[in-house]
């Protein structure tokens, strides 16, 4: 996964590094990672991916094969490549804890390092933080919509590759999902696994009732049967019959849940619940799946559908209506001097910053983006996590991150929790010191032209 | 990348395999991979990812660590795990060549293998084909929009993880992009690399003119300068001055291109072109970037903007408005008997199928999905690529795939090439034999109930 993969970067990071090397520019640079603006369907984001950034930075190293490939490009000098082969990440990182809720403009992560190092890591750091923040922020919406019903990640097949599948499972779990179907994610991150059955299993048998019986025998004591391959009502009756037969011969009912994956889910769930309850299968749960997004789940629950859990695939795994965030990693200081950029629509705030969040009665009321040495009201959201290339604390357990995110949900103002598109009105201000610094730098720059 | 990663699968693939094992079901199953319906903004897809599927199937093998982890789950029997540790993929695959244009309902890939093998591979095969087909299909739209201008993939930072970044670069290249900025993709797939410079490089210097001079010296003989950090017109004048100075002392101009990444791109490109041309820099190219999608590029070119190349990031790397396809992998035959499923909205056509494409005067006129042994008009799109677990031919070079895709673009009817949302009206029919088979199976199933 985050095995050192140093050439997973943009070419310009290396050509700029060559130029810095030639010029002898080795002073510390400070870069901040933040999201410029939120998509219309996001009122808040959940920061995620920091653990993978730490692993990447600790392991960063160019192997001889990497250097040899770069040599073949004919763009790099031998002294620079020799320097590159010795390069390790020696800088510091401050970051929001994973699972922290955050807003547009707020630095999620700050890197301070010699400019070659700080620049080189940009592409992969963004790539890692972007992916998990995209997915955790989408997952939060599902969790808010599901009102305590269990959510299971079914998205591996449509996630964008291997890392996306594994990190989506992780990001969804830390944001409040209960389980994943992706076995490798269970193994790697200790996420509870959950699985049901596929239509093909039913179709491979002479008939559905036989398929149900075989699957239950094989997977005793409890399993989930998929009941929408041919006719949901008939399948629900078959489940009842199967459970009765098993109980009559002294076995457990053998069926923990049924899954409905197509059709009018509300209607079918009501019918299935009725048939199961009438047949003494009140304990058999109902899982709904099939192209579900968070609005669909919200509507189903508002209509009072009898459901115990949701399987969520594509909409989560690619964050379907907002698969990307306008996330940037920008220089704010070099060699002790604050920096800014004035590109239209992409101007940045200069200087090393901190985010302060104010809370009243256990609910957030506002955030303030201030210079690091200011002390406005509120608690600090960015904490030092790496110093001179080494972590300052042990990595938090995923369960701990998940608990932190649950706490964030509880402290979120109602207007931030709402799924409706539009602004929450939550106040994120930029301190007057930051504004004054930007004005001062602008004037200096204008004077130089 | 596609290193054997056997637990990157859904849990139910393994629990179904356990059940098949217990029941002694080992006959051949035939699964077809297809896209049910296209997103509103796709009139056609480009099949991609087959090479990675081949690598995955050839390497598939459960290691002792994998088996040990599965044992800890307490869901699998010792005899089944022993069988799993010996499992290799021994089946056959027929597929459309990568780069082939295809439509909803058409099988892109068909797997024939003992049911445990054919079922187990579902999740990862979908994951691999889905990702690259999503990106190649989006890339095609950029290529059609760009009317011969060069397109460069800048998307790594916002692609969903490592594999997504590398396979997006590959998929975009095979669909007609010229280059990628992702170094590892250049190394791994032989894609030409292209890179410019970032705003941070400019900001790290005392002033922009100094930054330009240093970058050009370092990267002689030719490089791309980013001119929108502060003021585009002033930066364009600085480029002219720099080129003149260099020419006066007998060096090359040193600047191959300028990049504009923000603001009103059409307006700024016209201004920059004017300044460059007036200053004797007619040979300096203009690259535009900054949140570009294919419609934006189409509009820019319709307005006659002076541009030589486009850098494309997010919109390509996550296929922004259609990051997922409704792609499925469905059982169509087991133990020699055709199968179907009747789930509402998700019914499947039974039997082993082939796609036949008819051409008139070098342009496609219609496709027909028929049973494998039918012989309707047209040429076959699915070819055998693997038999008893081994490839039947050497993997095609990426350049060859790219040439095949270019040919597809040339043979595409005008209504399919259009970027407008909506149907192309292109006819994809299902043969009467397939329909008759479905009716026959439906009747058989009804008789059994």
C-alpha cells in the first residue's frame, strides 16, 4: 500500500527539485494543505488519510532502480541524482486528527521541511489525504442519514483500484460504518467483515429453495439470504419454510437476515417483513442494497420502512456526486518569510496558521483561521504529529479515530448535519493578523514590480 | 500493482466458494461482464483494463498468510482452506481488445471456469476493468473535444490512490492523450512524460523574473514557465525579455512553452499570444490548465483561442461527472445450461454471447448481441485471450492498443462522437435466438415453481 513509491509523483516536483538544487535553495518551506471550496452537497468534511501520510513520509526513499530510471530521462544532473538517492523526509508535520470535521479554507495539514523535501511529497500527500477525506466526508452523510441503522461497505468492485477500495473501507469505517465486505480491508485495518450471497449462487442451483438450503447448511449457524433473484414474496415464504424445517429437527433457524437488492425497496421490505413475522421469523433482519445513496436511505427511513441495515456500494466508493475536492497544497512561508499567490480565484493566505474552534454547550459555534502564534478563543485543531521525520506519538488505533469522529458528529450544529445542499452558515473567519499580513505582502510585491 | 492480492475480494465470494465446495459443485460457469446502462453523458465506452486482468489471473494464488487470516475468521472449513491454498485460475477468457468502443449491454469480457474460480475473481476483475473503462471513456471525450491539440494527464494528486493514478494515466494514454505528468506511469507503461512548474517555485524566489531565469538555466534547453502566479501580462513580457537576453548571448531561447492555470483562459491566452508574438517568441507554445473539462475545452476551441496543449487533472482522473459505470459480472451458463436472473431492472440475457459489429464505408452502422454460435452480419468483437489459465497471445504493446483506439475514433458515426448528453441512436440489437432462449428459460422456471 504505502510502500515507499517515490516516483508516484508529478514530473515537475523533480524538475523543480533539480532547480532548487542547482540554485542552492535548501531553506525550510512551509506548505499548507486545505480545500478551497466545498462541493454544493458538502456542508462539512471529515479529515482522513493522515496515518497513510505518516507511513509514506517515514518510508520515503529513492532506490537504485528509481534513480536509474530518472537518469534515462536525461533531465537530471548526476550530482542531483546522487543527492536524491540520499534523500529522506526530515521535516515536521502538524495536522488535524483523523476524523476531525473541517471546513473550506482550513489547513488540514502543515508541512515544514527543506524545500526540496516539502515540494517532492506534494503529489502523494495530496493523493492520500484527498482520497480518504473524499470518502470519509461522503460516509458521514450516510451515517447521518441512517439514524443508527448499520451501514456496510459493499463498494470494492467499483472503487477506483486497489488502494481506493482499501482506503474507502477504512475511511467509511472511521466515519461510522459498521463493517466492510472487502476481506483485505478487514485483515489490514481490523474492520469487521460482513458478507451475504450473490445472485449467481442462486442461479447456479436447480431452484432457489435448494440454493437457500445448501447455503444455510454450509454456513451454519447464521447467514444472510438474497431474496430478489426471481420473486421476493415467494423467496420470503421459502425462508420461513426453511427456518421451520430446521427448527423442527432441533437446529437453529440458520437464517440471520435476508437481503433485497432491487425493485421498490420500501414496498418489498414491508412485504418481506410481513411474511417473515407471520412465519415466526421476527428475529430475521432485513438488509437493503442496490444503488443506494444517502438521500434514498433518508427517504426510506422517513417512510418508516422496516430495515435493519444497508449495504452501500458505488455511491460511497467513488463518492458519486462529489468524487473530488478542490484540495490544494500551497507554499505559505519560505526561509522564514511568508509567501502568497494572487492567481485569480486561487489566491492564498500567507503565513503559518492554526485553526481554533469555539464551542458553546458542547456544540461548535465558529472556527477562526489565525497565525500560529495568535491566541484567539477556541481549541486548536492542528497538532504536531511528526518532528525531524519521526512521529511524535504512536499511531492512534482505528477504533480511537472512529470514536473521535463520533464525538465530532455529536458536537456538530444542526445546520451542519443537514444533508440538503446549501450553506450551513457556520462561521469560519480569517484573523485580522492574517489579513494584515496579506495586505503587507501585497504592498511589498507591488513595490518590487 | 496487480501483484497477486487474493484477499482483495468481497467476503461473499469466499463464503459462496465454501458452499460450492461443500456441495461438490465444480462444473464450469460462464460469466459475462457488461455495463447495464450508460450515464447520460456517455454515448459510447472504451473498453480498457484487460491487460491488468490477465496479470491478475495469471498470478492468482493464496499464500499461507492469506489462508491463516481466513482461518481466524472461523467461517471456513479446513478442507476448503486446503483446496483454496492450491487454487489457480485455470479457465478461459474472451474479451474485447483494449481500446475497443462498446455500448450498454455488450459483454466486454467473458470468463469460463470452474464455478469457484469464476466466482472468486469477480470483485477484482470488475474493479480493474471498471476503473480503466471509466477513465478511458472519459478521456475519449477530451480527445474528441481537443481536435488534435495535445492533452496531458495532470491528475495524479486527485486520482483515488496509487492504482487509480497509474491506471488513469494508462487509460488516458490509450484513449489518445499524449503524455502524463506521473513519473511512475511513465516508467511502468512507457508513456511520454511531461511536466511544467508550480506556483510554489515562483513564490520561493524573490521575484518572478528571477524564478523564470533560474528555472530556464537549470532546465536548458527548453522548458515550460507558469505565468499566472501574480500578473499574466507582466509575466509574458518577462518571458520575452528572458528569451531575448538568452538569444543575445547566443543561447537558445530556453522557453518552449508558457502555462496559464487560472483566470479567463481564453482572454489570457489571447493576451499572452499577442505579447509573445510581438516579442519574437512565436515558437513559444501556450498550455492551458486549471479545472478543465471537455466542454470547457470544446468552447475554448470554438472561440478560436490560441492554444497548443491542455493539461487535464481532476475532471479526467476521477471522471468527475460519471465516476462509476453500472458494470456487472453475471452468470449466464452453469454446467452447460443457460441461466438468467429476473430481478426488476436487473434482468440478464442468458447464454454465451458474442458481439457482432457491422460497418458500411468504414463507419459502424449497428451492433448485434447474439449467441456465440450464431453468425449474424458483422465482425466479432470478443476474442479468446486466455485458455486453461494461460494467455493465448503475447500482450499487445500499449502503442498498439492506442492505435486500435484511434482507429475506433475514425470509424465512429458522428452521432456517437458528439459530446452532448443524450442517445446517439446507435442500434445495438439482441438476436432473436437470445430472446427465444430467455423466453424458454422463463417458462421452464415458471413450470418449476
